[in-house]
C-alpha cells in the first residue's frame, strides 16, 4: 500500500514537470511504482525522498516568491 502511495506521488511530480494530463502522470506513477518495488526498500526510500524533496522545494519557492517549477 505504501508503494502505491509513493508511486502516485512520484507520478504526480513527473507529470507536473511536463504540464500534462492526469492520465500521463498516473501511467508514469504505475511504472515508477513497479520499478521502485523491484528495487526493494531502497527503491521506496529513494522514490519517497525524491517526491518529498520536490514538494519541499515547491513549498520553499512559494514562500520566497520565486516561480514554481
């Protein structure tokens, strides 16, 4: 269950970069989740850390007044 949540977060972050539709992000999330699951606990840690860093950077950019990327 946690792997699916992390996959969804990674897919959302990948889709935000491309400004695409939600379907593309969902497909990327499914692929990312399957790859991360095959990597084991390290993959889940890396994927979750990457999604958390992107969310933190977006939060910080919003507070300073910088444009969100």
